[in-house]
C-alpha cells in the first residue's frame, strides 16, 4: 500500500474506534515476572498508564489450557508453594467480589485470562478508578502481587471467585 493510501486508512481506523491514540496507555509504570511454585517463570505483567487510567497487561506461558482467574492481591509477597502470602484481593473500597455480584467488583478483580492450546495467553485490562488513586493503592506500603489461579473466576463468589489454587505469582514493582 502506498503512503498516500496508508495515512487516510490509518486516520479512518482511529476515528472509527472509541479510543484515540492519546487515550492509549503509553507509560510503563510497573512490572513483575510471574513464577510458578517450582521457581520457573510463568509470564510477565506490566502496569501501563496514560495519566488518566491504569491498565494491566499480562503475557503468560506454561499454564493449562482454559480460563484462569487472575487478580491483584493485597500484599506484595509470593512465598511458594501456595502463594497465600499475597493475602486476599486488593480491595481498598471494601466491595464484594466479582462483576456479577450485587455489590460490584473491587480493584483486584479482573476478567479471566484465556490460555490457548499452545499453553500461552495474553490480556490487557483497564482498572477502574483514576490513575493516581489506583497507583497509590497498588504501590502502598506492603505492595501488591499479581496471582494467577488454577481455575476460572465465577465473577460472583465472595471473596475470591472460586478460582481454585494459586498457581503463579509476582510482586509488582514501580519502574
């Protein structure tokens, strides 16, 4: 395609969507490597921001095919083998768990991560709330962990979505 055709096509594509280039998260503000209990790497997570919103981008590998709950947990600690050191879900507003619960979801709730037949999966999730408050909640005094669970989150069972055992964990660090 010639550059004369490429620029109008790109402009039309940007105008057709709900998001402009300026709205896309472009600054990496945090990151972690996920690890399985045996110490092998399980993926990476990055926190991205455009100054107004914060998104979590995850790339996971080596997990079983299917849906896996993944959440932000209240404590920045990932002690194997069960990762319970990460505490419960990050819930500064004291809401119930899950987007399908009557009380709505809390900050640590995210949609399930889909792992394909090749044992990999990616997702990017926009977190609710303004960027400054979200960043302050994530990088508080005891930190925040990202935990991937063995099963799917049902989006309603309080407090953890009935997603099963914790299979991978990483502590978010600012960059």
